[in-house]
C-alpha cells in the first residue's frame, strides 16, 4: 500500500512540475493574460501605472498569486530566471502590484495593477518579470499529512526605459556559414553584442554573394530579436537551394535601432564533385 500511495502521488505531482515553465499558457485551466509583454517609457521620479488582465474559461474557480522576479536572456534567446537581487538592472525594487492574490471564475477576469516609481538617477533600460501562479486546492489523503497539489504559472516580462542617459550601441562580433551540400542546405549564423544600456530589438538579413563577381545569390531576413543591455544574441537562419562550386561571402546586416546598420562577414568555399 505504501508503494501504491507513493506512485499515485508521483503521477499527480509530475504534471504540475512540467506545467510550471516559462510562459506556460495554462491550457488545462484555460487562463489567459493580456498583455503578454509590457514596455514602458520612464522619466526620473515619475510614476507609471498600468494593468494586466487575467481571464478564465475554467469550469472551476482558480486562485492566483502574483509576484515579481528577476531574469536574463541567454545568447540563444532562452530565458534564465535569477534569484531576486542578482540582476543589476532589476526593476523589482521600484514596482508594486495589487492585488497579490485573487480568485477568478469562468468567464470572469481580474485586473492586476502595477505601479513603477523610478528614482532620480536612472539611465537606459531596466527589467523584471510579473508571475501569475495558480494556487491549487489541496485534498486530504487517507492518512493525515498526505496532500495533492499541482501549480502552473504565466510569466509576463516588463521593460522600462528612460531616454535620459540612454546609450544605444552594438556590433557584430562574428559570422559563420556551413554548407551541407548533400542536403542543399546553408546554415547561417551571426553574433551581435549589445554594447549600450538600452534594450534593442534586432532586424536585418543575411546576404550570400559570389566572392569574385559580387553577385547576390541568396537573402534571408530576420526580425524582432531582443537583446538586453550588455548581452549577446546568436542570430541563426537557414537557406536551401543550389550553390555552384566556388568561393562565397556571407554578410550579416543588422539594424539595432542605431544611426547605422552594423555588419560582419564570412568567406566559405563550395567544393566541386
């Protein structure tokens, strides 16, 4: 019996663990959040307020708890959550939210208000995360001390930027190209470094040219790639087609919102059969 109870406990808890990841849409509970991302413009010592709407289509009432947290972006664009206070440009010490806990039923919604009050000395972009975590009901087991619970959460990133003292700068630090001839596949990559103190969103393109004739043979676009201040971002793309034997140059052109585009290039060779 002890083994059976442990097995049941594991099978019930496991789905809750799997559902507690980044930006989980809570499909099982049919909760939605709007907006999914918050971007604010700040003035020193001037509070900014707004709301996030949590809505439910669940058949049962759902209890939700609100909290704030720190995070950063890895070069591949994945989110990495950090312990509170370990992010030097954390927005969390300036933000308050209300209510911190509420219950929402089917067809109902709850507005959660936030207020950001920046200090006098601010420059560039600061960021944090709003977490909306379900608080599941508990069910007592056959023996006291046994309970079952699952939890899920939605994470909403929040950015706040001031133009005063903002520095926008960046460069391409590397470009790569890998031609897989048997598949007719060209794998492209570039690394962008955000050298400024503001959030940037990248857009641009890869251009593939014949080196000797400077003839354009392929172009691949990319857009809306976020890079936090001081961070780097790996830009990846693929192109399929035919390349004749010869020497080629791939150029990565990146628009990060600065005065000029930045670029980098890589030469590669396509061998004959």
